[in-house]
C-alpha cells in the first residue's frame, strides 16, 4: 500500500536539512544525574529500579515534577512511570548523593500498554494536566502494525491519580501501515477547538520523520471509556537528513515571544542520539509550521553516564521548561540514568537559523 493520498509531505520537509550540518555545538551544562539505585519506589515495596531514564518534566510552583520511565526487572523489559519531586533549590550538582523517593503513577494494565509504559511527555492542555506516553500494546510481539501507540492520561486532582482516557490513532487505511507510533505530545490553542498532535509514526520502507496533524476529540479525566483520538490532516513536516537514521519530537513546545521552540532528537549515522532545536509558528489557517532550525546539534553524549548504559551514546529528552532566563531539559542518559541539563534561553534561541 502506498502513502500517496494518505499523508501530505510539506514542501519544506526536505528544505530544512539544507540548513543543517553533521556537527555539534553542545550548549548544555549538565546540572545533575540521578542513578537508579538512588531512587526508592515508595508504593512498590520500597524497591529500587534497575534503570530509570527518559523522564518527562513539569515545573509546578518551584518544584520539578519528573516523570521517569522505570524498570524493575528485565523480563520483556516492561516499564512503568514513576513521579519524583525535585524542588529547584534542592538540585545537587553532579551525581545525586542522597536517596530520592518516587511513586509509581502509571503502569501497564490495559491492552494499550500491557508490555510497558514508556517515555512520558507531560504538559497542560487547557486546564488539564496531561501525560502522553508510549504504550507497548498486546500486539507488540505478534503483529506487524500498532505495536506501540501513544496513550493519553489525564491527572484527576480530586482522586489524586492519573486516568487513561484515550490513545492516538491514524485513519484507516493508514493505520494498517503504522508499525509503531511514539514521541507524541498535544497542544491546544486558546479559542481553538482542535487539538494539535505532534507524533512520530513508523512505517516500513519510509524514513522515520516528524508528523503533525489535528483532532476534534475532547480530552477529559471524566471519560468513561478509552476511545481513540484519530489524527486527521496528517502532514510530514520534517524528514531525516542524509546523516541520520531517524528523527523524533522530544519535549513539548516552549512558548517564547509568540513563537514556539521544540527540542527534537535524532539517531545519527554513527548511532549516537543527539538533540537539535526547531522554531515553529502558529496561524489559524495553517496550524503549526517549522520556520527555523539549529544549524548543528545542540547536545550530544559526552559524559561517561551518557556514553555507557543499556544503550550506549544516548541523550534523549522528554521534558523542558523555562526558569527565568534558563532552559532546563530532562533527558535519559544511556537508557539507564536520569539527567537534568540547562542552557541560557538566549543561547538556545541564537542557535536557530531562520528558514527562508
């Protein structure tokens, strides 16, 4: 089955890469690293995870809510998501020396995620605190499509729990082509009824690229069933360059002076995972469009804990926030450790070149 007529490829999807070079100007200062043996899962027999990585993050009243992917045993490598609270004024430079309490908040218990809940992105969608994570479905080991789907959970404040309310899907017959879908977050603009969906479907024999679309579905913690959020008007907005295997969305968008900054990731031809930056603009008629890109990568594995882990040479961001004039990213290091790094907002913005 051909992709022709099923998804639109933006005219600038390839042009973006004319502005990029296979080099790195690492602009991030490493703030701290949290190894798994320093994390205590208080609501799971007070055990410590074998690995903890790829954390989403949200800044709430001076506290970093870090939502990490944790693994407690290597049978099928099944993951859960645990929440860690880190006051900004308590961050330790370097490796954390003290133990940190964490609480498992999302685990595999539906057909959508029975083989694992991975790589959360956490953000606000209007007044709702929302998490989108990758669920390894019941079909993961037996199907050629829908092996993973982005699962949407909403925080129910009155019940103090996360409720799974939906999952991201693409229309038929495109759904029969998508093997995996990952790296997803949602945006809803003020006064706009649509939800804007940034996701990364993987299709055999097609480059793994950045996708964007919209949906008219409402998201609420009061949903009685887990129904699909179907993404319409899918567009491929960026293709990998000749020096990359694949690319993906990383942290949810950061709004800066009416524009939006995305920290994205790439698996490069040398197998390293690196980060780069995008600028996006929004209009009511066209939605979100990429208008700028960093000429070089802005972060790459350089510390020992980023180079050696369950997967060598990986920095993989899932969260970002702005604190005064700084940008903090939460990332997975080597598929084993939690990392926090920061850069000046002005430095990040100056790394981006406008696409003409």
